[in-house]
């Protein structure tokens, strides 16, 4: 691990940390600010509004050193903000990505089309720390949801997040395969499966820290879609919809799998203009 640097005042320390982190991060200034806020036990905006009011804690240099060793920021500070929620995460749990908010936005658009009362019952396959399920339920206070994951570690975070966010009474979480032992039907099924090819190169903070089982899905990254899509018809309520996150180059490949099973498919792009979510309805 990189030896901790020596820091002075907050403003100078942020500049020093930013310079150090430039070598390993695409967001070095943001990383430096989040680590400072965590070290001080305050919110990032508090640090930015009045940095002179704080003294730099000794632990800050050690936090920067951990990040220099490619440990993800979310694991160091213990959370990742997603949608309007703060999702607690830790080692062994997939970290929420902003691109996944595309699925939540699609749900809001669908609700405007379908009217009050939709969705009533939501399923999140591969829920991880509850990311998609809790984000969607936060927008639909009358809905209930089930999150399924093979990782007990992830499910422990999901239950804690539901409790912390006041949604424990509307959620249930269970361990299991993608579709085994699940009682439908559901108006809405969400799924962000592993979709990275086994030989695909990843950044060290992802490859060395996040769980491989939540990332990789066979040689072409499609193994889990091949297992999930054929099971969707029995889980969807009449008129229900499934929304699957995809890799940015997988639109046509996953579309073909879905159309083979009798689904009509629409695609939603993320804020970067990349194909990110496929909406599946019975044709």
C-alpha cells in the first residue's frame, strides 16, 4: 500500500490528495472531497462551503492511501448515493452505478402511461444491496417488492438499507437463484445481472475488489440473460413488464434472446447516450 502522505489545512489537503489520486481515478477531486467528509464525519457540502472551519484528521492520509491502492471509494466511506437514496455497501457487494438509474427513470415514464396503482408488486432479480428495488419503491409508496440474490452478504446489506430507509415493511428479501422458488406474478421485474465477458479487462478498483459473481457472465457476457429471459413469462402478471440492464454493446444480442421467447422489446439509453436498458413486454 502507498505510504500515507502528510497533509496541512483542508483546502491544501484536498489539492494534494487530488494530485495524488489523478494517477488512479477518473474523479480525483470528488474522491478527495468524499474522503475528507468521511474523515470529518460531515457531509461533502459542509466541507465545500467552509473548509477553513475544520482541522484535517490524521486518518485522512490513511484513507487517501487506501484509495491509492485502488480500494473503491464506496467501500471506504461505506455507502454510494443512488437516485435519491444513500445505499450502504461494503466489500463483497456490487456498488451501485449511476447508469442503473436509467431503469428507475423508465419506471417513472411507464407509471405515467399506466396510471395510478402501477406498479403494485415489484421483483428485483440480483438485488445486491437493494439498489433498484429500494429506488423504485421510494417513488411508489403503495407498492411492495421482493429482492432476490444468491449472496447472503448482499442480502444483509439490502435488509439493513430497507430498514434505514423506512421500507422494511414493504420489502422482502430471499436467497436464491435468478428465478427458483419465486412466487409471482409481478407487475414489474427489474434485473441488473452480470453482463461482462470473462476475458474483458476491468479497472483495478473493480477487478480486485468487487465480487466477480456480480460482474462476469461467461465468454460473451450473456449467460445470465439466457437463464433469466425464458423464466420471465411465468413471473410477469398480465400486462407486466420486465426491465433488464445491459452492457452498452449488447442491445441486439439480448433483444434476439427476448424476441425468441415472444417478447416485444424497447430500448432506453443512459445519460451518456449508450444503450442501457431493455423493456420487455409480451408481444
